[in-house]
């Protein structure tokens, strides 16, 4: 498992995938839809898929002494590695906003969604959508990137919109809590986001393996 | 002793059908897989490696079916689609450093030996290699993990006569070490030069799978070269 992940990191990955992890820092931006940072992290991953395809990675991987499903496993391991690295950075930023900068004027007067545990849950939902729609969709052909990526973009920005709008809905104001206010509720939403990410990724992996197995290379 | 046993391999495409291909690849022998363009050579080879899904039939490596033993079989097989067409801009050294981690049998001394023998520079990228050197790079990887059988899809296509000759000499040397070489080609003189056995495919059907001497005895008219025999058989 480690070998196939190293293969992804050393050969298949675009440097942009690593660089775009830094977009996790956008969780510090006031007056900006913070969930876009999750989308930008996945944009780096998209570059990696494109780079690997142009490098004919599928044929290369077929040369290796691994089963076909392990080719898919390698790509998922790498995808999750980048997503979770981005998530850790977002989490650090969110914790800073919830503690050190909780009273900072730019954040208090922020018209948009607050960077709290609910926002982190939103980032995980966007990552789950990337894995389900784009990664699993890509393995239908192991070649065509456009259609699954455009579908993912639409789903991702609709999700950003829904999360941004949530606290304006009467009764849901609490999801925009500052600091440790309504901490129990924040934790529940984060746990739900984690469950969506884990379940969505597992489902995407199983679907991608089944699809890739059927492809004649 | 059969290292690879192919039995009743079938694959149907809308415009082509591989019809129940059966043959063996023997240890320490060179098997030439010959047929004209579009005869089904690549489909057969890819089916032998689970790169395409056969509709029927079985492939066994070292007495075990490929299905269920894919990883184990692949560790003992060297496979090449001819020239290297992947990671064109990565250095050979970087590619090899990744590949070797997958093989318990990787032999660094053998790698250095063949690197020198083939005149490959590991600081170069595949893009900087000639077609012949790309084939040798593929062979370098296969030989460094001590592959017991090499399955090569048209390794001599696109090579100049000198490089082809060199490559066929390498096959002959490997044969002496007990390695089985199975290579497809549409160049009949390659077969004449080094193949012990012939598998002849035409329009998706295996016409003959036997030692070259038997093939000539059975199919060639007196005084006819192998090339003339093949051309006549294709016309028939």
C-alpha cells in the first residue's frame, strides 16, 4: 500500500496538488466564502489526474505487479492524503478564528459564513463530492476528465451556496456560531461531515474499482 | 516445461474476434508470435495479462491461473508494449527507484550490469532515448527483477536492422539462462533468426503453434523460405 502511494507522490502527482493544499489558509479570510478553499484543494488534485493521464500512468501501472484494483487504491490514497492535508490546515485556521481571533472585528462583522466546525463539515462534504462525482466518474473510462469534473464543479458550488445560505434560514442561525458557542451542535455537524466523507469515499472507491475492472486497457 | 499455458482464449469486439487461442510458452525457449497487422496479436497478449478481459478461456502462469494470482504472476513476468510511452519526462533513475520497490526479487547488481550492457544513462528521460533504447529500458526493468518469462508486444517494430539484431541476440542470451521469451512481430526474419517455437495467428485464429522446425516441415514447400511460406499461407 505504501509503495503504490509513493508511486503516486513521486511520479503521478502534479506539484500543484501539493501547492494547492495552501488554499486551506483561505479559512482565515473574512468576507470570503471559506468553503471555496476546499474546491481549490480539489483543483490541484484535478491537475494531478490530468498530469497522470498525459503521462500514460494507466499503462505504466499495468506493468507493475499489482492487481487492477490497486491502481485505483493508489489514486484514492493520494487523493485522501491531499484532501486531509488541506483539511488539517483549514482546521488550524478555524480553531484560530474560534479562539485567538474570536473577537477580531473583521470576523465579528463578517457577512458571510463563519469559519467554525460547521464550515469544516462543509469542506468534508465537498471533498466527498469530489471523490464520488469526479474520481469515481473518471474511472468509468480512466481517460475522460471533463464531464465528471464539470458535474463536480456544479455540485461543489451548489453545496457552497447551501452552506453559505444555511444560517440565514430561520431556525438555523446557530450553525454560524462564533467561538465555542453551541459547541455541542458544532461537534455534531462536524461528526456528520466526517461520516459523509468516510461513507462517500468508501462508496466512491468501491464504484471506481468496479468500473475500472471492466475497462479494457 | 510450460511456463505459460493459454487455453481457449476468446475476445469478441464488434469488428474483430479472437477465436479460442491456445498455445504454450516453454521455459528456456524463444517463441515468436507472428501475424499481420490486425491479426489479433496485441489482443491476445493483453488478454494474457488481464489488460483486456477475455470473454472465455484461461491463462495459467507457472501452473496457476492468472485470475486470483495476478500479483504473484506479474512479479515473475516481464511485460512490454514495445517502446516506453509513459513518464516521458521523468528520469530513468526516478522511474526505476519507484518500480524496484514493488519487487522482492529486485537485483541491484543485475540492474547495474544491464544498464551498462544496454548503454543506458539513468539521468536521461525516456523522451531522450531512441526507439531501440526505449525497448532496452523496458527489458532492463524486466531483467532486474529476474523475470522468468518476457512477454513483449512487437519489441522490434520501428528498430533499425542493427538494433533489431542486437535485441535478438539479447533474447538468445536470456534463453541460455532459462528465461522464456514470447514476442510478437510481423517481421518474419526476426522469427527465422531466433525463435525456437512459432505461434501463427491469422484473422483472430491460431493457425499453428509448434516448433519452428516442425512448422517448416509441415507448411513449407521444398526450397521455400519461411517468409515465402507465411506469405503463401496468408494468401490462402
